[in-house]
C-alpha cells in the first residue's frame, strides 16, 4: 500500500509533547533570540524531513539540549487550536511583539488562506525561542529579520526528486512524477503570492545544497558546522 506524507514523519502528538518538554526546560525569563533556529526550505521531492531528523540528532548531541522539528502538520495544528495557540504564545513570550514587531504585515494578509494566514506569528515566536528546526511554510522568508535564524534550502533535478518520492511513498515513478510536478508548482506559487517573495530566491538563504549530489548526513554536518561557527561569532560580537 502506498504511503502518504503523513506516514513518513513522526506524529504531531509526539512532537507536541517534545515541544512541551523544551518549553519546560527553558530557564524562566530567558530572552528571546538567545538560541539559534534553523529553517529548511526544499524543492518538492527533496529529502527535507530526513535532513531535519538528522539535524535534530546532531544538534541534540552537540548542544546537550533538545531541539524540535516544526513542519506543516504541527504548525497548522497549533494555529487552528485555540488552547494550543494560547499555550505557544504564553510559553514563548509576549504575543504583542510577534509579527507586527518585525514588520511582517504583508499586502493582502487578510485575504489569503484562512489556515495559512495565522501561521506566521507562530513561526516567528517559535523561531525567536530557538532550538527550532522549521520546515517549509515560508519559514525562511517569514523570519528573515530575526538575527538568530539561519536559512538553508535543498534543490535537486526532477529525476532525483521523482525517484526519492516514489521510494519514500512506495508508489510507481509515473505517479511520483505527476505528484512532484503538481505539488512543486502549487506550493511555490502559493508561497510567492502570500509572502511576495519567491522561495527559490537564493538571496534568502545562507546556503543552498544539491540534494542529488549530497546526502542528508553530509548536508546536516555542513549545516551544523556553519551554524556553530556563526553563532560563536554572533556571541563574540559587541552588543
């Protein structure tokens, strides 16, 4: 039986539990932006979630702290559930300084998808809190003005993305090719219309990796090395 993307990632409930554990471990009054956040953007069919899992493993070990992965399912659950929404904002800081505080209001904000339009404020708060790996949802564009965030993107040729999609979802390559083409066009068109900046704009990212030439283990090690050095320089810079 073919797998859906929902079967390829850990359950939302498990990751919510991990997030609650992270907020409970955080020192009371810890300033926002005192820990780094990583955003991962990818062309549809690239190995975005496997990369994030590898990053979490490396970062947990490197920092001795827990990191959490925030993807579409988790962010949408938080944005649609009032109780969870209130908990996110109360645990992560003062909600009054979220989107408006970094000038996030974009043209046509209230005319877009009823689901997606609420997500940016949660992405911003999660990113400010740190120890976060944010997957997709325009996270790199939304958090461009946050200096604790580092942005990376996966690219690959169509054949590679078709092959990996077919393998991960256990579907024929012909079906995978149709799925990749349809989702790539829909996703990028939506994000560009909503955020008024293309997710393929190279200027958004600290680095772009060719997923067809580099595996997720190599890419993850490269990202961790980059973020570690950049964070050291940030900490040493005059405030």
